């Protein structure tokens, strides 16, 4: 069994008001490493984001990305999706079940 390389630790969510996480994919070229940040947002503020469901795939088949400056393992399928969806010149906001839950 492979040992996880994750060094990331989630900050707890508040239950009132309704708070959730979105991931901000930082700009970069297609071949540059994936660098993301998590942001806590409130439903009442009507935050702008897109959604991406990427829990599927072999959970043991992972690659690292950078999340808030720490290593965070994601499936190869999710890393590929983030790479293809990332913009070169602007941050892009998503709720991704495999990262934000």
C-alpha cells in the first residue's frame, strides 16, 4: 500500500451561516504544475463558481497538486481535468467534490 504524500490539512467549516469551500485554480500554462487555493464562502453571499464532480476513478492512482502551498494528492483524472480547465491568465473558481468536501 502506497503512503499518501498529502501535507494539506483542512480548516473546519462553520455550520451557521452555511459555509462551504471552493477551490481557486491559479492561472498557468498547460504544462505547469497545478496550483490551487481553497476559499471558504457563504451561501448567503451568492458566490460565483462552477462545479466539477471527480470522485470517480481509481482512488489509488494519484498525482500531487499544490493546494494552499501544500502537497495534495488527487486522482489522475481530476488532475487532467484541472489542467484542461485552467486558464492561462485568470483564476477559475470551482466546487470540486474530491477537494472541497
